[in-house]
């Protein structure tokens, strides 16, 4: 027998979050009710606004509540002439945190996957082609995931860039920083050998 | 540079949930935006209603949106004459799941802790005393946590029951079911020896 239908419905709703099972949902619900009701209310408001107002940027297709996201609208980034192609908006966050990239992005929201019926137009490559045609772009940096599908998507886009005479480059594959060489898998290691760079003095 | 202030505020708000750090918050936000907007809206509504409407039961002090929770209001449970004292509403859930208890509860929302300035009235023992005085209660089952504070709280309430001629009992301490005896800690094992029960044929 339950003491509160609202509490039940809160626990049930919390389970839509990834990685939250019945036990975590219960702990979250009790924690909010007992110690942080104002935090719970803030979360509810943030959720409502985000779910109803956040759409996609017209240019790069990342999540934003404006027509065009702040990165695409930034004149300094427009002048940069580089476009970095990523699979998801989370990848933009990751690249932005490095502080190494000053251009704009293009978010595919997935990757080519013919078996699942996901073709070029499903990941917005028609819009990318349109941009390659109309904008002055110096370089397209392909930062799709280092998976079979990610590589295939990168190759497809590289060919597309070639048709419009735009340089395409792929982010380097190799051993990650930190850790030990003997722990790195063979595929990564052979990529890191093939992609070796001359040390300049 | 961020693409969406609303997305940032959603990630920040999600961190009020226990066990959710920056990375999980980001994953949750993207998952909801990309795949489950209706789930996100339902969660927002459930949160708003729960945070604003859920209060405490007048009798047992558990979470409920009614004056008196469904367990306290149940006539069959009222006739039972047993009251189970627990530290938190989550404990009620745990005990209800066993299906072994047919009485009512009393939730302390904490335990006695003189060092933190938490005395008997802060955990509602004045209201429990009031109930012992006015209601016909056969037995008070003390199911506080098996910690130093939980034991002290149980002892204090047992004395209180004695003053009103009400039987008090403590849930059994001993080896948990499953697992191996050699893995059980010494304190638990000595409790299980001291609390041994005669096998009846």
C-alpha cells in the first residue's frame, strides 16, 4: 500500500532519466522532498522551458532556443572559415572545452547507417552541401566518432567537400594521452604508427 | 562558448539530484532533448506537483498530499494496534514490500542526536507520546536503523512506551539471508548469537 500517489508518479517519472532505476528514483524523490524542495521546483521549471523552447539551430542544427545559435551567430567564428562536423551536440561541448577550435560546427544528429535506413539527407547533408555551395569555407574538419559508421560518414562528407573544392580533414587517431602504451588496443596503435608525424627542430 | 542558456540551466538544475555530477547531468539533458521530450515534460509536471503539494501525514508524519496518509486512514490497519517506528518514509516502502506488517507507522524523520541539537521533540516524540496516551496501542515495533543513534533512539522510545504500559519490541539483529557466514562482521555475528531462538518441534 502506498502513502502518496504523487510520490509514486514522481518516482515513475524520474525513471525517464538515463541510468535511473527504481532505487535511484526513490532516493532522488525522497532527497528532493526532504532536503531540497526549491531545487526540485527549479528543476521542474528548467525542464519545462528546455523541453518546450529548445529547438535546433538553422545553420548547424545543434540545440538552441534561438533561430541561430550563439556560435553560428558569432562574427569572429564566421570569419574563421572552418567547419567542424560532429555527430551530436555533446561533442560540441567536448570540443569547446579544449578551447582549440575557433570555427563553427555542423551537427549531424547521428551518422550514416544504410542498414537502419539512415541516408545522407537524414543527417542533414543536403543542408551541409547547400552551405558548401554558398559560403566561403576553407576547411571542413571531420570529427565524427572513431567507429565504423563514423568513419564511413567522414569519408562520405570528404567526397562531398571534394566536389565543391573545399579541403576536408579528419581528426587524428592515435594513442590517448596518459596511461601506458601496452594497454592501448592494436587498432589504435596501428593508426598511431600510420599517422606518425615528423619531429621538427 | 555555450550554444543555449536554457540547456545550461537544465544541466545545472539536474545536479540537485543526488549522485548526478556534471557528466551525468549533460547525458540526461541531451537524452531528454534528443529522445524523450514528452518524458521530460511529464517529469516537470510530476516534480512541480510533488514539490508543492506533498506534505506530512498528521498522524505518522510520512510524505502524503492528504491530511492523513492512506495507511493511517485504513480502518483495518487502525484495528491492528501495532505501530512501527521508522526513521524515514523510505523505510516504510521497504517494510511494505515485505508484506509482513499490517499495522500503522510512525516516521521520526531522523534520529536522536544530542550533539547536533536534535532532541525528542525534533523527531516528533511529543506527538508519539500523545498517541500512546490517547489511542489503544498494543505494541510499538522499533525499526530504527541499526546504528548507534538508531539504537539510542529505540531505547529512548522503549522507555517512553514503558511509561504508558505499552509493549515495545526491537526488530531482530543478526546475519542477513544469503551470503556466507565468514563474510559477516563480528558485531552482527555476536548480535545473532545473543539473539538466538530455540527451535521448536
